[in-house]
């Protein structure tokens, strides 16, 4: 094999479908399909360790809670575990009235007999027959010509009728899959399916299911859509047939193929939660459903606790969901990068409760699927001021003025660059404390006295600090307001460039936050922050914070 100069010569392009008047490209999906989960069958058969009975039951209950109404529970003839699971569901009444159990079998009589046996006593059931129809499977696996392949399907279909008749207490629905449909000549797929239709004789009142698998995804999704549209136009008794999609994800386009297949007229979708299944998986039912949701269409499945569902699926399958997996991955509602955070923060502040969802970079409101907003913005070295400001607002009720956001983001940036790690909200707050709230040198405010007289403010402050020796300093000043009086009393020339304040919290526990931008001796302005129960004290603390930071920076510059 390695001798081949160009290995791609081993493969060939999938031919296009001759359907020039195709209609699906201009369709949209307007109704939710019938959903069928194959987690307990196609998903289960792909696991390193297939689920035991307890796990299968837990998974089954989760699917029922999500609202999946048709659930392929097993391949009962494959193993005693699979057979017994079907018995448990029936005998212990785990199948709600509005839910139908589905099982799969090959077209061999011993397997069919055992399959029907497993369903004894079920109120209703879907029995699913498959055999592969594509040229390579005909040649390689079955060593049969087209007639031989059709005969497998027709003979098995007849056996279905025979065995179903022996259990008339059950309301039967039959499903046929021309396995490898997407790699089968369309005329031949139709021929086999028409032959099965003849045997099962469905009616508009009692339909059968024709499931059209992309058993191995082998072409672009538009080809699959063409195949589905062609099939729907040509199959006999279309009104008595439910057309079902069953895609895999070998080319990474299982979701796209399913969506285009629905636009092409299919009625039903088989798949697995979070895309488990053979090789690269079956189509992910969650993504298809939530994609509909984000188009304003109710998918009729409940993923309002998506993390709860994920937990069950991960524990049963023993496979972790990827952090980038659409909708459910740990990181998919998270923005680290500055410009994204800025846009998200602005989006949140403008988003009205009942308005169309328009928060940039978030295709879905995380709250709709049970996620909090906590993980939406996370800060690392790629982050900007918006994300930092957002976290302080959300977690600590602290709203930094715009120019201070810019200044503080440089402090955070230096820290994230230094440690090379993400910074959590508590770590950012600790940095704010260290940098601003605890900026106590060289001057720490010990106490202050404020007097108002005839529109004038008189301030006396007691100041201590490193380098002041044992004796505290006392500075006095007079001005039009408290801050002006304090500035007048300082022995250093300062100029207040900007002042902001706001409440933190409400009621008796409320505090005040004050922010001051201060220019010392005509140098570059520097910010300070003060937090206190008393707004005047908060503003004085903010002034000392700015003064100390500025003096420290000047000292560092001079050194
Ligand atoms: C695409 C899919 O996911 S299809 C579902 C696949 N899932 C599974 O196979 C899981 C469960 N299967 C099993 O446990 C086993 O395959 C069993 C118990 C069903 C059968 O096991 P075995 O009797 O050992 O047969 P095995 O699986 O090897 O089947 C191969 C034979 O069945 C034939 N066969 C394969 N598929 C079908 C079919 N759909 N209908 C009729 N015959 C078939 C093959 O041609 C082959 O025949 P040969 O022995 O004459 O060459
Ligand atoms: C049995 C069929 C539907 C199947 O699982 C497949 O083709 O992938």
C-alpha cells in the first residue's frame, strides 16, 4: 500500500444525483420530526463495554424524560442481556403509554423468532428489519446478486407478518432499513423497499417506516438530501410510509445531512444523544433538536437540564462529551478573548427579557438549557477589559468606570502573562484588593473628621504609614465639598480628573464604592478605589488609594 504514489487513487468521488428540479435547497424545517433514539442499540453496540441492565434502564428513563417517543431498546436476538432488558421494560411497566419500544433484527428466521418472543406482552412495538443493499455489500458480505438481496428482505418481511400474527395482543409497526442505503443505486433501493411494502401492505392509517441509513457517510450532505427527495418522490404508497433518516458522522456532516434530509421531506430521525455510535457516531439528536430551537421551532424534546442528561449519558457510555461539543460542551458558552467578551457584555446589558435573543457570540441563551451565565466569560491572557469588568459586575457588584477598566485590565494581563493560567473571578477580585483597596503606603488613612459650615467643608485627616515614624500626621483642609477640602489639605499637589461612585448591594448591608482618577504633580493619571459603608469614607479611601499608587509608581520610575 505504501508503494502507491498517490493514495487518493484508491478512492473515487460520489456521483451526483440527477434531480435538477430538487426543491429541498429552498425549504426550511417547519415541524419537529418523529424522534427515535438508537442509543440503547446502535449506540450500545459501539461501546467498549456495552451497558449492563442497570445502565440501560437509567438511560431509558432519561430518554423518556427528555420526551423521545420511539426508543430502539436493543437487538434482542444478539444476547441474553439485550433480550432480558426488553422483558424488564415490558414486565416492570417501564414503557409509558405514549412511548413505543423498538427492536432490531437481521433477516434470519431464528433471530426474527427470538426478537418477537422478546416482545411478548408489549402493548405496541416497532420491529426493525435490516439488510444491506449496496453493491459492495452485495458482493463482499452476502455474495448475492440484486435478486438475492431483495429475497432476503422479502422473506424476512413475510416472517415478520407470520410472527406478528402469533402475538395479536401487540399493536405492531414494522420498519425496514435498506442498510447502506446512501451507497445503494436509488432505483434498486426503491425496488427492494417497494417489495417490502407489498408484503407489509401499510395504509395511511397504519403506516410502516422506511429508514434510509447513511450507514457509512460517503458523500456531501447535499447528495444525501437529493437521495431522500428522489426516494420520497418515487417510492410507492408514499402516504402509507414514514420516511426515516439514520445518518452517521464519518465525514463529520451527520447533522447537516439530517437537516437537509428533513428539508427533503423526511418525517423521522434516528440517532443518539451527543452523537455516540459506531465509529464517529450516529447523528447527534441533541444538536439537531437544539438547532431547531435556535431557529424558533420547538423540537418537542426537553433539554432544559442538558447537564443532567449529559451526566447520565457519560456515565452509561463511559465516554466523555467533548468540551467543544455543540450546546453541551463545557467551553461552548465561554468566551476568553477580549473582543468576544466585550460584545457579550454589551449584548447582555441590552438584551430584554422577552425580546429575540441577540447576544453576540452566543447562539443560544445558556439559561434555556439549564446553564448559568457563570461560565460565559472567563479570563486568561487573551482577555480584555470587558470580560474582567463583567466578572466583577456579576460576582461582586462592582462596576469599574471605563478608564479604570482599561487600567485594571493591564494589571490583570500582567498577572495572567506571569502565571500563564486562567484567572477566576475571586482571583481577579483579590488582585483588585491587592492593587487598589490595600494601596496603603506611603500614606494610610486612619480617621477623618468632616464639618460642614455655611456651604464650606472642613476636613481633618489622621494619616499613618511606613516611613512616618511613631507619630501620625494630621492634615487639614477647607473646600466646597469633602473631597475638595481633603485635596486642599494634602501636602502634595493633586488634581482629581474623574470621580464615580455606586452602591454595592441594597438595604442595611449596602456599601458604597468610590473610584477616583488622580493626577499627582502633573504626572500620568492613576486610579484609586475605596469601599466603605459610608460614601465619604469610601471617597477618601479612593483618593488615598490613587495617591499611594501614583507615588509608588513615581518612586519605581525614579529608581
Ligand atoms: C449497521 C448496523 O448497525 S446493523 C446492526 C449491527 N449490530 C449487530 O450486529 C449487533 C448484534 N449482532 C450480533 O450479536 C450477531 O451478529 C448476531 C447474534 C445477530 C448474529 O451472530 P452470528 O450468527 O454469529 O452471525 P454474524 O453476525 O457473524 O452474521 C453474519 C451472517 O449473517 C448474514 N447477515 C448479515 N446481516 C444480515 C441481515 N441483515 N439479514 C440476514 N442475514 C444477514 C451474513 O451474510 C452472514 O452470513 P454467512 O455466515 O452466511 O456469511
Ligand atoms: C440497522 C441500520 C439502520 C443501521 O444501524 C445503519 O445502517 O447504520
